């Protein structure tokens, strides 16, 4: 297969200030057999007219207005209009490196179907990048470098939403943008994992990811932390939960409590342990908190760890290793 058509899907809403640079970065791609399916999701600024001018100048740019509302419906519409063999996503406020499409498509051709091409990313901002985003970037790129993205899928979204490429038929087989479930990028990452699409290792930065104060992932309710916990629990119970084992929650902070409420709501029994001496022995939601050592009393425990502190996580990993327990089988880090 030589130079298959790549469909780039971009939803946009009120990003007039960023769209010219975004589209220009696509026009400068070394790989030229692409189409841009770009969807206006109800912009009230001059975003539509900006894109319309680009579309007038290049027939590869195909502009539509969202027939529904929201990013998921915009992505559904974009996919329905696409004609490419390969599908990739892009955010309207970001930038592609000039070789992005070439490297991702080359990797997909080399490895074939049932694979997911990913690339490394870097955050940029006029006001500088905070420690949290920088930490996420480093963590994500480390996984991408070795293609081991799914190894820590319950911690955070392991597939960079604007930096992946996949065969269209594989994307459709994974459910594409069908579920009304947010965050939509994290949900899709779980479905790539569910359908066992293998991540192709990549050690090259292919995408510049813009951060700014009113970015959707910072401001929209669908990207609030409680949705992350709900999403993680949904897929854990579907893909990794073993009913015959004793389920254990580690940690009684906010995430641990949200997780506990979710399990109680679903009538799933669990044990609850923590390392905070002020909480051990307390009754929370009808569940008594036990010390870490309680794990030894359980037959075939399966643990969900919500402890975020790095040194505490290191201690827990050492402890579980001593108990000869395996990650992604016997225990899962949810943060």
C-alpha cells in the first residue's frame, strides 16, 4: 500500500485565534495525501469564516457544521464524511510537526492492521507549562517510546488524543465515537485496549499540544476528575475484574471515596485499606478501614490503588512485589 489517504478529523468551537496556525501546520505536512474533515461545533466567533477561506484555497479541506452539539457528535459527523484508509484526530488549537502524518502512516503500513500508531507530544503555552502537565507529558512519552501505553491505562489517558492514527476499519470495530461517554478520548483509549490494538513504539515528538486557561479539558464538566473515576471503574469491571478474587481499595482520600461509592452503588463487595493511622479502624460508608497488613489475610486479593503520593506508591509497589503480585492482574493504580 502506497500513500493511502489519511482523514484528519478536527472539531472546533471559538478557536479563531489558533486555527490559522493549526491548519497551516497541516498544509506543511511532508505527507500530502490527506483530507481535513473539520467540523464547526457552534462557534460564535469568526472561526467558521477563517476555515472557509482555507477550504476555498485547498480542496482537501472539507468544512461542515455540526448537525448535533458537542465534540462527540462533531467527531461522529467527521468520521461519516471521511474517505481515508487511515483516521487521525487533531485539536484546533494545536500544531503538527511537519513529519507527523508521514511517520504515523509509515508505522501503520509497516505494522499493519490491529495496530495503533502513536507519537510523542510536548505541551506549550505562552505563560509556561505547569508541573502537572509537564509530569503528564514525560509519563506519556515514556510509555509511547516503548509502546507500553496500556500498562498504566488506569492511571490516566495513555493515548494522546490528538496524536494517534489507526486503520478506519479498526477504529469502527472499536466503536469509534459511538458511546456518549466522557472524557471521549480516554473512553476511546480503553476501547483500543479492549480490542487489543497494539501500540507502535515511537521516540519522536510529532505534536505540539497547546495549553491555555480556557481550554476545554480545563473548564468543561465532562473532564472533571469524578468522571475519570467513573470511567476507570466502568472498564475495570468489564475488562479486568475477577469476581472470584477479593476486591480491595487502597487509600481513603477523595478518589478512594468516589470509588467506594461507585462499588457500593453497584452492590460489589470490597475491602478497604489505608496507611493513615488516623483513619484505620474508622467506618466510612459502612466499611471499616484496615491497615495494609490486612491484605495477607485475604485469599486472592485484587487491588485498586488510589494513593497518589509518589513515595507511598513506591512503597506499595515494593510491598506487592514481595507478595508476588503482578501489575494489571493483581493490582491496578488508579492515580
